[in-house]
C-alpha cells in the first residue's frame, strides 16, 4: 500500500512535527512526539483517552504552545507563527457553528475575514455545501440541522478557506453509528478530492483503519507506530499496538531461531518480538477450530455476528482463545464440544509474559 493518496488535488503541503514536548504539571501530555505527514496525506492519530492526541492537534494549530520541539508546514517553521496566521481549517467534536448565522454565512465566514467579495463568498460557500451534500440547506440555521448535517457544515466551513492543513478532532464522536460511518467515508472522499494534508484524531480504531493513508498509534505522549492500516494490523511494532489495534489472543509460545511454537504450529515472529518463552498475540481469524472428539480444547461459547461467528475455546491449561470463523462453519460447533485448535502460519508478535 502506498503512503501517498491516490487522487490528490496536488494542493497538499508536508507537515513536520519534531520532538514535541508539553507538560501540564507532572503530566507529560506530549513526550517527544515526532510526526511527519506527506503532502496530501491523511494521517489518523489513534490512541486511548489522555494519550495526547488533542494536545498534538492544538499545538499544530497554534492554540497551545509546546515546551520544546518544532513544527514546520510546507518547509516553513511555524513555531512562532500565531494560530490565525497558520492557514489551517479545523473541525472539532462539539458542533461549533455560529447559531445566529445561516448555513451559507457560516461557511462563508472565513472568506469574509479574508476580504473576499460577496459574490465570491456566496459562490465558494455554495460549492462547498454542494460538495458535502447540503446544497438545499443554505438558509437554515444550525438548530434546524441534525448533528450529522451540522458536522458537514463545519467541514465545508473548514475547507472553504482552502487551508494548507485540515485538522479534525473527533469530528464524528457525537453522531450515531450509522451517520458516523457515512460521514467518515464522505470526509475521506472530499479529502481525496481536494488533496488537503489532513490530521484526523480519533479513539475509534475502525474509523482510523477505514479512512487513513497511515495511522499513528499514540501511547503516553508519543507515537508507537506510524503505518498504513493493513501493515499496522498485520505487523504491530509494539505490544501496545498489538493489543490496542484489533482483537488479539494471548497464547503461550516459545521462540527458537526466529519461529514461535504456537499451539503446535511453527509461526514466523515479527521484528520486536521477545526471545525465549512468552506470549504470542494471535488474531482470532488466524485460529482454526475443528470438531475433534479426542481434542484437548472445549468450546465455551459461540457468538453469532452475522457473516462470521466467534467461538471462545478453553485450552487444557485453562487459557481462553477466541477463534473467528465463517458462521456456516460455526454452525457445527456447540458449547461443551471437544475441538482441536491450530493457528495459521502468519507472523505474530511475541511479547514477554
Ligand atoms: N489544559 C490542561 N491542563 C492540564 N492538563 C491537561 C490540559 N490539557 C490536557 N491535559 C492533560 O494532558 C493529557 C493529554 O490530554 P489530551 O487532551 O491531549 O488527550 P487526548 O488523547 O486528546 O484524550 P481524549 O481521547 O480523552 O480526548 C491528559 O492527561 C490531560 O489530562
Ligand atoms: Mg482529545
């Protein structure tokens, strides 16, 4: 997978955040964050609550000062440039439209600040609203729109000024699941169309994996890994990434000569794995379970999830392992049944126990 967007409009600039630090009292919100974003790329910052995502975004926007480190955009050092001169569009979690302005005037607001003519403002704001699918709602006020519509307006407003960089801080978290998925796909489509370099913050891993060129997993104020979604999932660089992104079983394993013995199968190990005996992080879809009257494992539960099901299986030593399989195969399993478990020989990360 390439790290550059496929359909960039060519307007993007590179963003470089280097060695950023920010403390609040004893809390190291950022602890040496390095993040380089390619022109036109969408990087999604993913991480648990309190790991420093919003702090990173606010420092990039100039809304917060770093204690140390530098920021450059398009090769220009922004460290001492105030927020209103940084040329960034922002969308936040909470709806932030001006309630006394119409939708069209909300979107045109930044253009007015920049001294564009009334005709140009109306044209550009109208185009932006068409782009986010709100062409018929120019004259409404914010309180006459649904949450999803308000966030579309916020996105149109952020993009209307043709910012060098687009910053999105959990823009979808107030929306219900269905609208959330629709709007995230729409944000990605618009971003690819316009080609704006984008930093998108979320703690929702499915959202991150779905829209990013690369996902940056943050942990305690720094990046653990920055990689395209499929690579992040298949080859987590640290135990934290392995357990934070996607479901992983923890299966006892012994590493010899770069291979791990996992449930009797020799499996290649990923870079960064522990040596000797440890615990392999094994994806549920890598676990194979077959009915076997002489098997050493027992089915503890089967959960039907539509096209796939998840079987929870107890090993002889009491370890619980979750296997994901096609629901058609899972139909042959029942609680209490004896089964044999094995794993696909895909590379795993082995961590110290
Ligand atoms: N103005 C502030 N004063 C004191 N502590 C702060 C301030 N802003 C952030 N922090 C602390 O810095 C750490 C990082 O906060 P930040 O808001 O960046 O986290 P986050 O990753 O965005 O979390 P969430 O997913 O909950 O939004 C937290 O421990 C937070 O309590
Ligand atoms: Mg936050």
